[in-house]
C-alpha cells in the first residue's frame, strides 16, 4: 500500500496535523465528482459522474481539492478525438489540464507543500487523469503556491497557457533581453507569451483581432497589428529573433519565417505529431511526424538560416516558479471572460465550440 500524508477533519481548513495512512484517508476521500469522456465527439458526450474513485498517490504526487479549472482549446480537441491513439485504450478518462485549489493530501516524498495550502498548476498534455474533478492529482513539479493576490478562477486560467509560452520562448528560442519577438495570435498562449516577452526585456510585436489590440498594448507590446484590417507585412518593419505562431496556418508560417533574421527561431503550436499518429498509428505515424519535422528543420535552416520548432507544454518547475512570481507581481494574467459551474460543463464546451465566448472560460467547483 502506498502511504500519503493527510489530515483528518470535516474540511481542509479544519484539518489537524498528524499523519494518516491511506485507509484513514479513504474515510474522507472515498470518491468524487469528475467529468468523464466515455467516447470522442461533441460537447454532449461529456458526463459528470458521482463517486469516481480517488486513486492512491505516488510518493511525488499531490491531491488537490479543485476550486476552479479552466477550459483550454486542447480540452476541446481531445474531447473531439485529438490524441485518440494515446487515449482510446484508456476510455473513459477525465479531461482537463489547469487547476487551482487547496492541497488535500501529499505523497511521502513531497516536501514543498502542506495540507490546506493554496496551489495552482497544470498537467502534461498526455496525462490520463485530468483536472475536471473535485480532487485532481498532480506531481509536485506541476504545482506552485497560488499568490494571494489572485482568485482561484484567475489562477486556473494561467498555468497551461503560460507554460506553453515559456517552453517556446525559453526552451526553444532561448530568448534574451533586448531581442525582438513577434507573436501571431492574442489568445491565452499568445497573450502569455507577450507578457513573458515583456518581462524578459524583449521588444514585442503581436498580431491580434479588434478589441484585443488595446489589451495587448497595455500588456507592454510595442506594436499590435489587427490582421483583419491591416497587412502585417506592410505594418511591421525589421527582422525578429523569434516568432511564436499560435495560429499555425501556411500563411502565418510563411510570413513568420520571412520576418526572422538568420539564427532566429520559428515556433508553432500546430505540430503534427499527434494528428499523424492518430491517422496512421504509432508504428507509422510517429516516424512520419519525426521525418516531417526533420525535413522542415533542414529546409528552413538551408533556405533561411533559422531553427524551426513544434512547441508544446511541458512541466517545468523553474518556469512555473517564474510564472508564479510574475502573477504575484501583477505582471502576468489571462483575463477570464465567463465562468460556469462544473455541472454545466457541456454548456461551457458548447460556448467554446461555437465561439460564443471568444475569451477564457473557467469551470468552478
């Protein structure tokens, strides 16, 4: 039996500090609500189930009593079948990546957190047990303390998007102070990248739509171009050290590549590893994706002298710590446009699917 450190009591705030075994924990956490994905499809396939078992914690894991979880584009894509080659054998699964809440229990090797502490964080994209549940399970490195200056709703909107942007800028581009950054798209990842770039001391330009222009400029970007009314190739001058393309269309790729100086980095969120693996299976799809990425890297290195990346979120304790610091300082935020109770998860996904809510959506528990 794996053992967790937890505390008895009727609520997290009232728990007293003495160790408890898994058997005593079960008297508190026998089961919980969770949004299950039994099959792939539209928003209507999502099921809020009662008494979903709470698994044992591994030594490095933390049980989090969720207060808010955000709806990411990836959640909607997974629901519709993206990543089915990985998830199909494990259905039904709990979806969701972001979470903000309180620590309910910790594994034996966890040192950074204690029961009752407010935390926020995000799971890796391929995690099989997501966060749309009363009790989420994350590794110690996937969590950080929630700043008291933000609510659980505000905090839940940040980590997955911000960590995706962090990986692109720091792990892929290794961007430095004084360099120029171009961001295509002002959604959650794009807006996080703009704020991170500003915090790093970069000169940031971004493409956007309509009303987001003022918000992007207020976040510190030096130029915001509305791509519906302006020609970005005319409006933007000079070369850039890094381009983050959150849109990932052939046209934005062409424009982004041409804006880079030699030695620059082009990063797209629209990598094809998962889609090719879904289409052809692991044995054919994964080598095909690897070959396609290598071909593009060689092509653009030869033709433009730049590095080409498919970028995606990874757990990064250093990045999450810096994100937490910036959030606490008021320098990083993802505006939440609408909240839904977890009981209305189908309506929340419908709102995102039909673009009824263009901004960030959060589920409250």
